[in-house]
């Protein structure tokens, strides 16, 4: 909806973003894909429907465990006692597990390995009992944590064996996005293709990873979690990174194991097409930008720090001196009160029928104001020169946003 409100773009761009919801069908009953950095949603199907997550429940268990490590209450080397309850569950043939011995202990590092790679249910009980005293109390903490994160979810156990656990595809995507942003080290665990426990090698359950004999390997995949029960069906939360762009995908209640991965690969491919397009282009916009009431051409940046952009070279006609230092690849921008104003005439404003291409050329931009150098963060190199974030530039002067007229004003006087 935001894109429709902001942009007046050529038909090809409209088609690009509208096609995602109908270009392919998914077997999964619930699904969502999003850009990890921006939260931009690319595809959704019943994304807000509460579904049984099976072992995707373990993501919340892990998140709380990592929160406890961040607070200093425990560390990866902390040894946690194994109860008879946890040991008994670990021998349950109806659940994925690694064998645990009652009365023994296990390190947090081993627990994380077993939960992320093997999806070990008994290990989740070990975590729950250590943190909250019982799994029932820990489940309450899980539900409360979800609420604090703005996620509608209900948990009744730590491993996902209960069919009463409920969370939506969007809720899971939000949880994983928060998890990775706060604790990026989780990816060092979720990308492992196998672990050794008590002398036995266990392969990862996530077939998007380069595990042996997989037909579903996806380049750049580095996690996140699988889940399966008869009621939940086949579920998968996945994340992958390509060319510095990370995306998140969730599929819930797929009918078969194959469909779980087929659907996920479709979502990943689609998400990366969108992410690459957003990351590599500046777009036409119906917003108008003014410097001292004189219109200046602008485009819109969708990826990362969103907002309108103006070309550095265009500022020359609006009372600024522009100097480029080739040695440091830095553009210096400085207001000059004595400079002749020669704005680009309205009738000559470019229509930007095609988007500007963002290049990877390293460049810096520095605003000099009152003899103080201020490095500007929101800049990009394009095929037509350096573009400057108008919002960041105007923050150092008097700025006015007219929502009704959809105009942004920078006043230096």
C-alpha cells in the first residue's frame, strides 16, 4: 500500500511488485517473505492466520536462551543439569532428539547445537526447566515474550510437541528478524550442516543447507528452523543472503516434505528478485522537493534508509558549491550565499521514465556548514552521479514537509 501511495512509476514497475502475490501458487497454507533489513513484505498468504508451528516453537525457546546469555545470566559454557523428565523425553521415539542422561549435565553450547541442527525436543525441556523451573512456567514466559515483541502467539511447551501452540507466519518472520538483528551469532549455529553428540553425527534437518544427499540446496541459505507434526504439517522458516541482501521466508502447513522446500525456494527466488531491484535502483516519485521554494529534481530510494534523493551536481544551481576530492573520493557540499541561483526549470525537470541505477562505487559526501564538516550517511552512487538523501541534508537547515501537497522543503535562509 505504501508503494501505491508514494510512487508514480512506469507500468513495468507496478507490474513487478503486484505480480508477486499471483505469479505462483504455494502448497503451504500459510506463508510470508520479507526483506530482513527493511521489513518490506514481498509475498504473503494467510500471513496473519494463527497456525500450529510444531518445532518452529523452538525459535522462541532459543531466543529467550540468547536473551539470558546477553544479560550475563548464563554463557555458552554454562553446564545445565538434566532432569529425569528431560531425559525421558529425549528417549521418546515419536520426537526428534539426542539422548540425555538423567542426573548428568550439558553445556549451553551443546544445547543450542542440538536444538538448531537436530531439533532435539528433550534439550528444550532442559532449557525451560533451568530458566523457569518448569516447562509450564517457561511456556508462560514464551507467550509473554511474544507479546512484548508485538507478536500474537500462545505457547504451551518449549519444543512444539503440543498442538495447542499457535503463531502466524508473520509472527514467526518478525521473531526471526528480531532474533538475527539482536543476536546475529545465532546464524553460526543455524548454518551448521551437522553436529556430533555423544560420538554420533547428526545431520541438519534443514535441506536448504548443503547437507549430504539434499535435492533442495539453496545458495546463500544459512538457517533457520524446520518443524513437523501431523497437525502442523511440514513447516520451515528460512533465511538466505545474496549480494549483501538478506531475506526471510516462512512456510507453514505444507502437505509434504518436498512441498516445504519447493515453496521455500519459490519464495526465496521471488524475494531476492525484489530485494535486488530495490537495492539497485532509485525510482520516480510524485513527491516534489524544493530548496528555498525552488523545485529540484528528485527520486525515491526504497532500500535501506528510505526517502527522496537529489543529485549532488544539481545543488550547484541552488546556492551550493560542490567540490570533489579524487584522492579520498569525497564530495564536499557547502552553501555559498554569494553564488548565483540557477535552478533547473520546471519544464526541464526529468521525468525519470526509467529508474536510476545504483552502482557500487565507494564515495563519501561531506556537508560543510558553519565551518564544520558533517559526513552524510544517506548517499548512493548512481549511473548519473552521486545522489544525496534530501531528508538528511535538510535536517541541517529549516525543513518543512507538506503531507497534503506531498512536498518537501529545505530553507537555508
